[in-house]
C-alpha cells in the first residue's frame, strides 16, 4: 500500500512539473509558444474596397499562442513606412464593365508582393472586402464584379486567393472590425494571470476592460461596444465574436452591441436638416430661409428631394441649431423601443454609455479639432463655448481668419460647414446616444498610440484566428505533444517539451509492469489539454490506471480539477 501511494505521488508530480515548466516558460506563458516562431513571420494582405477607391494594407505577424492573440503589425517598405497603396476609382464603378475588375486590383497585389519574402508568397492570404459603395450596386452587378475577381485573380498572383475571402461585407462588420482594431492597438486583449496558491501553474483569471467605438462618416454613424456576457438583452444588433484560436475557450469571446445608423452621417444629416428647413418655412418666394447652423450672413444654395432649390442665409445661432438637430435625431414621441432608444428608433441595452470609455473617429475628431482645436478628451462646455464664438461671427470675418492661416487644418468647405457639423456631432452624442454632457469618458481621436485606426487591421485579426489554429497545430505536431496521447507498440518518439527532455519507446512507456508506465499516463493526462477545456487529473489518473489494470487508492486522487483556459482540439 505504501509503495502504491509513493508511486501515485510521483505520478502527480510528473503531471505537475511539466505543466509548470511549459505554462510558466519565461516571457511566453503560452502552452504552445516556441522561440523559433518569433523569427518566422507570416504575411497577410487586405484590400478595403471603399466607395471612392481601394486601399491595400500588408500586415505581418510573428507569434502563435493559445493564450494571446497574434502579434500583428503593418509590414514596412524600404523607407520603414507601412506598405499601403490606393487605387482609384472605387470598385463599384465597374458595375457596367465587371470584366475589368481584376485588372484594376492586380497592381495592388503586384506592389504588395514585392515586400513578401518569396518563400512566404504561396502562404500569404489575400482578403478583399467591399463596403458601402458596392452595397449600393444592384446584386446582379455585384455578383459579376466578384465573379471576375474570383476567376482571374488566382491566375494573376501566387498569393492565396480564396473565394470566401472576396466579398461585400455588411456595415456592422466595419464597426466590429474597427472595434477590434482600436482595442488591439490599446492592448485591451492582453490577458492577465494570477498564481494559484494550491498549484504552481499560472491560471488565466481576468482580462482587461475593452473600449467602445463610434465612427461618423458622411453617410452613416457606427457604434460598437462590449456587453456583459450575462446581459439578457436580445437584438439583431448583438454579435458574438471570438478572436481566439479555440472555438470553445471563453478567453477571447466577446458579446458586442454593434449597429450602423444610415442617413445620420454629417452629409446625410445636412440633407435631412435642409429638407426640414424647407418644409417648416414653406414657399420662400425668392426670399432667404434663416439658418441657425450657418455663420452670420453666409448664403448657401440648398437642393430639395424634388430637385427644386432655395437659398439659406446664416444667422449664427449655434444653440438653436443644436436644438433643431437634436429634434431630428431623436423626435422623442416616436420612441417605442425598450429598455431605451438610440437615435429614436433602435432598441439599445440598459447601459449608461457615459460610464464607459468611448473613442470617436472621423467626424467626431474633425468636427471638434480642425477648427476648434479641441480634439481629445471631450469637454462639452469648451466645445459649446468655442462653437458659439465661431458661428456667431460674420462670414467675411471667418474668411479673413482662414486666409490668414488661423485654421491651418481646415479647407474652405470645412469652415463653411463647421457650425453645422459641430452641432450635429453634439446632438448625436447627447440626443442620439444619451451621453451625459458633463460626466462622460468620451474621447475624439485621429490616432491611437501613434497608429491610425483602420478597420482593415481588425478584419485581419479576426480572420487570422484560423491561420493561428493551423500554426499551433503544426507546433503541437512538431513537438510530439499530440502523439503522446496515442502511443502504441510501434515505438514512436515522444517529442521534447520546450527542449527540456525527450522520451523514447512508447511500448515501454505504456507497459503497466514498469514504473515508466506512470510517466506515460502523465503524458497522456498532460496532452489531454489539447482535447478538453479542463484538465481533470482525477479522470486521467483513473483512466490510465484502469487501462493498465492498476488499483487506484482513492485517498491519493485529487478532489478537484484545474482550468487552463484551453478548449477542444483544433
């Protein structure tokens, strides 16, 4: 009995020590990370096919881990600048001659491949995602353009061209990708570990809070933020996103609220406002329509939906402008959604966005920084005061200031529309999203940590999770870890664990008559983490010893299992 207990104790130590060495490896706590991976970068190419042009981004990544995301960054050219290239016009302009679409894309691929090592080119995936411009193209013409790309691009490059990687994406996915990019740049996907006093293995227990994202363009507004996993809120705008390489692991699973408000970008917002002015003022009979959202005395011609035109004349009343725009964004009486509404008609979860950290991109930045120079941490009082001062000036004074380079970041179109745009984003924040004017964590940004936030980065991270799965599987196989679970009498070699030791001869390892049989059982238990979300020592000891016909003393079997945050086989 004493001998059996000693042997079982040794078995437990054999399980614990390799796990500790592997998972607590210096600098890289991942179970699968190898030092050689850092010197073997992979490459990926993504094309953002927008309405006015297509931009190509080349990325490279170097790390492969089941507990951290890939270490991805822009690939650099000979001048140490990111490899980026743009083609004009937009892909959607090929609606009437789709047979030319592939030739339009080819120069972007040719440029990118110059910066990919030759040996890596056949393994470099290419993603082409078309956005708003293509979404407006009739479906039949969309299919024709995509078919030309699917058929011809594989013949034009040695890089990986896959049909499922070339498509038109929904607007909400632009929001998801932007959310991923922002949080990745900020390091919000990096997990933290804590020591378990009862077991010498660092267990992943917490992850950092993520930030929310808002983006306002000319036609639409997008928002994306994380919901608690326990949130009961159900909606078509809730999307479950897994960024990790393991399908069942909760480590990189996020529940997001994400949606696009079409027609509420600054340009479409101005059209809404102009229609409102015309309807509320009736026939002008050649006279001017007073416009609180224009500087004093600025005159602008506006066009109605029916093609008729009327003249607006600015009176520079910014506060009245904000009130009018707030009524357009959130009519109030039309609120029928629960528990609350965004922009008057989209059901939203019962969360206080004022208490969440949000970053605003595009017009949220330009409208407060190009003229007002108030980009960064949002301050309602400062934005209000400086907007009032600017808009209440005569247009001739503003023109003179602009010509004197008082607004070096702004062109003339910007200073003409500045009053409206600053009022529109103010109304969007406080009436559209109900963010508190005085207490909030909203920041307008152009860049994060010195990087321009591109949804292309988020898209690459999201779609490379499968590539990471393949790489980790390769590492497992190269180390023989997976093989240890399926030892037979053929005498396979069991690979080394982080180069510390290797074991020869599976027949001996699994021979129940020899002490080394327990080591074989330990390897089986250790390798079990490749296939199960939880490492249950109790189960593995019993299974191994039952198979070997060895009696297990229950007093020496651990009562509890421990969680490594790993999941099913890849």
